[in-house]
C-alpha cells in the first residue's frame, strides 16, 4: 500500500510484526510457487521468480523454504494450484483499495474478501473501479536510524531511481519496475541494506481522512492482509506522520 512504511511502523507499534511472520512466509511461498510454475525455476530466466525470491530473502525466509516452493511450482514436489485474482473496492471515507490474491478456491476467497469489506465499513466494487488510480513502481525502504536521505539520494539517482523521500521512519526509493533489479544491485553494491524491496501499486494521489476514518480504513486494510489468500493490499489513503492508532 502507499505509505506502506508508515503502516509497517504502525503495525510494529501494535506488536503485530512477529505474529504476522508466519502468515508472511505462507504468502511468499505462494508467490514463489506461482512464479516458478508460470516461468520456470531458473531465477536468471524468470524475472518474477527473482523478485519473489528477493522479497523472501528480505524477510529472512530460510533457503530450504524457498527451494521447496520453487520445486512445488516446477512440479518436482506436489503442491496446490493457485490462481491470481484482484479485487477492487472502497474503504471508509471513500479511499480506494486494491486486493491482490493467490487462491486455490475462488469462491472461498471472493466470499471472504466481500465479507471483510462489508464488516469493516467498505464496499467491494467492479473490476476497474479504482485500478486506474494506481501505477506499479519498485519500492525500496531504508531505515532513517542507519542512513541519511542525502547519502541514499545520490546513490539511488545514479542507479536510475525516480524519487527518494522520507516516509515516517523510513527512506523510500522508488523506480520503474523495469529498473528494479538494476537499482537494487547498485544500492547493495554501495553497502546500503534495505528493510524492504518489492514492486507495489502506488497511487497517483493520496486521500486524507480524519482520525476516525483513518483508523477504520487501516482496520479494513489490516483485516484484508490477515487473510491467508491475500498477497498485497494497495490503498490511496494518506497516513499523517503524527497518526497514532487507537488501542
């Protein structure tokens, strides 16, 4: 989601980071499996698989888990057959929300996503109702405790990044999807260790809400992210720097 570094910080403050680790691994395994099934198990020849593996390594997933997921995708090991489905809708205050899923049961996932939207004050919409508001970008996050924006800025722009900005407690570097691996390699070669590196749907503009609607919208997003079939949730909500979630 846009401003995902802020949202990750909020979740960490709520003590949810460790609890979500198992779910994150499950979602990453699905992505690696699907990437390997669609493009083969060779990372060099399969860009989607390379990016999925990069994300898994960033999350400190053990190599054995990654290798097993690849083998499930190539058919060397038995595994479920997943399909990709994207849902679009609106949250409290009219914020746009996109939900990318990988599922082995379309009916279950559709029912779950619809129910979450309804229970959390949102509305599931038709395909295309909000997707035009988003653009895919490569996003890298670096800790402000370890690096300054100026030093990140110079290396990132030289590598081909489009923008560098501080978002909450993170410095975010954005680039075009085609430049993702080149920028990543250049930043690593310069000694910068990222907190997160992935290709996300970024909104063209963000929507500001009052505290109550922001809280409700984030509750909807978190509920969607908690679903095992949901891989990524993107939103155009603008989370204020001083926002503190209710307990």
